[in-house]
C-alpha cells in the first residue's frame, strides 16, 4: 500500500489501485510491532455503506528498507490489536473526566 501523509489524514492506495482517505486516530506499539488506527473519511453528501465505516487497523512493516502500511495477517492479530486500541481509548476517556 502506498501512503501520502499529511496532518491527521492520509491517502492509501489499495491493491486494486483505489485511493482511500483515512483519518488517523491513534498509534500503538504492541508485541514489538507498530499499529495505526483510522476511520475512513466521508465527504459531505457522500453515501457510504455502513460496513465500510468501521475502525481500520494497519501495521507498519519494512519493505525494501521503507516503512509501509499493511493489513493485518490474521483475525487473532486483528482482535488482539483492536482490544489494545479500545483499552487506550477508554483509558484516555477516564483521564478526561
């Protein structure tokens, strides 16, 4: 996946060549790996199927000496990392109270 960084938004290009704009929410390091969570952006008036609006988790991998974002390899990894992001989110909410 190719990515273009800017403030809290990035544009990634998937395997099919489709560009997707994402809003970066959080970054964690877990089990020696860096993960980033995103929500897809939706333009005003744009209709997007509900199943495409959920949290997106990508990991940073080194490919040819360059850091790129990649999807997670398996459901167990995805579930574990998702739980870590949720713990961070709820910890932050409790600190704000």
